[in-house]
């Protein structure tokens, strides 16, 4: 099995390329690469057998030059400090690129949430947020859902924060239930954002997305809604997978039907879905003969080993960091277009900003207005990155990927803010 690059080292490698493009000094690189604050907390949970189990959680606040920290919290047995540091770094660039008044942060707990019952999950969530409460706040750091967290998690966070700090501000987190100031649009915003930039990229490459074949790795919130909206836009979803494996059908798959089947089965998986041409592994999905590949699961799934076998001409990163730097070099030489994560999956944080503003103003926007604002923002951001990539970095025939263009725009904005503040 291929060993994965340390996530934080990957983030720093990407930053080194950007620093080179912008002609920045080594000192500025160190300022950009180093997080401003790392908080590690113990999270005790009373288990169902009466024992106390201690989990480890983190909140990494990377850079606040553009405003309060912003980023999700994930629950995963694979989560570690390096991963959280990398994700916080990428959130800084993502927020900057999206034109939001936020810095970057990320949180995580090393835990398998599927081994906990609802009461244990509530304890885990409340104890974690109570522990980091002094370091977050509506004007300081605004967490949101990420892998294996959801609106219910955010509701527990709000309650823990209010109990600990006495504040009644609903805007301390985003991605909340509707009853606590959330927006329904936030639930599907990341997937809609991924679909929107996929549609924009397909228009640049082929004149439109209608009839283009798509493989989606990962069928969680992001993967499902990406597939759903792409099908509605006219694309043909031919392959879908989740943690257990996937399915392929040249006739096309209905993401909503697959989702309904899994939900009805309870603990079902994509690979169990009937009436398909064949079952495939996650590795096979990545090299399936399709026009568009959407890795929407975890980081570093496209590696130097499998990159030469990738047949898609367009890769849109629904997940954070799914393409290893060495793989990206291979793909760029093959003129495969990669819409990077900091652009492609920024729909969630764009909608989080709309929700945060809505909370602070006491409710001012309809769901339809929020959806339209999101789609317009994603299209504008994509066009800005594409134009920079084509005009400044040589586009498809050049030596750089779209990631380099996106990060150059984002990092330059952060550096200018740091200079104005007198930090560098």
C-alpha cells in the first residue's frame, strides 16, 4: 500500500510553490506556514459501561490577517495534529480566495464516532467545545461541521458554549439546525459549490457539461449533493463509491435512488446497491474511463502511482487535499485540469459566511437568495482563478496547475493584509 505524505508537509510543499511564484522571501514563507495558535484538549466521555474514556482533540488557528478564524471540526480515528494543521492552513487560503473576511482554522477529535451512541457523542461534543470555548467566539473563531459532524453537533456546541461563557450568540458556529439560526442551504452548499465549479470548468473545456460522464469517490454529504446537482445539470453519473467500495453503470446512476436505498437499509453501503454493471473498488473508481473525476472522500487518494492511470480530463476536488503533490506534477504534464479544493469545495464556507451575517443581523435572507448568492460567488471565483491561470501561468500548456493560480491569488491577499497590519 502506498504511504501517504504527511498532510502538513503537503500543505507546506504547496505553499513553497506559491511563494516561489509570488517571489516572496523565506521569512514570509515561515510566517505563512506557521500556525498562530494550536490548542490541544482532553475530552473525557463516560461510556455506556460506566468507564471513563479520554479522547484527544485539537483546534488549530492558522492565520487571522483577514479576520476571525473559520473552519470545521471533524471526528475521525485517522485525525491527528498534522492533519488538522494542514486543514487549517488550507482554510486560510480557501477563505481568502473566496473573498471572505475570515482567517483559517480547523478542529478535530481522534475518535471513531460510529462506535459511540448518541449520548456518548453528545458528551464528546459538549466536553470538546467547552474545553476550547475560551479560544472561540463570534468575532474570534467560528467552527462549523466537517467530516462526521453535522447540525446536531453544532447545536451541542452552542449549548456548551453558552453554559461555559454565558453568551447567547448563535453565530459562534455555523451549519446549525434551522431552529437555532441555521440555513437549510448550508446542508447542501458544499456539494452545490463543487457542482457549480464543475459546470463552469466543463464549459471552458467542452462548451458544456451535458452528457459528460462523472465518477464520484465518497458518498457522504459532499459526494451525494455533488452527484445530485451534476445529474440535474445534465451530466451522467456512472460511478459512485463510499468507504466499502463502489458501483459502475454506463447507463448512468441516480444518486437520489442510491441514497434512498442506503438510508432504507439502515447500515447499507453503496456497493450493496442492486442492478449495476459491476462492483468496483475505490482504487478502480479513480482510474475509471470518465470525463470528470470528483474525489470527495479523504486526502491523498490520487498518488504518483495511480496518477498515470487516471483517465479523466477534469478532476474537481470535493475533498481536502485528495491529490498528492507528486501526482499533480504527473497530471499537469498530461494536461489534466485540476480544480483545487480551496476553490472547488469552498461552497460550505461561503454559505457559512451568509449564515453568520444572517445571525448577526437578526435574519435577513431567504433560502432562495442564499442559494443564488452561493452559485454566483462560486462562478465568479472560478472565473478569477481560470483567468489568472491562463494569463499569468500559461494555463493547460504551462508548468503550473490551477492550484498554483488559486493559491497565488489567496496567499497574495493574505500577505498584503499582513503587511498592512505591520506583521511583516
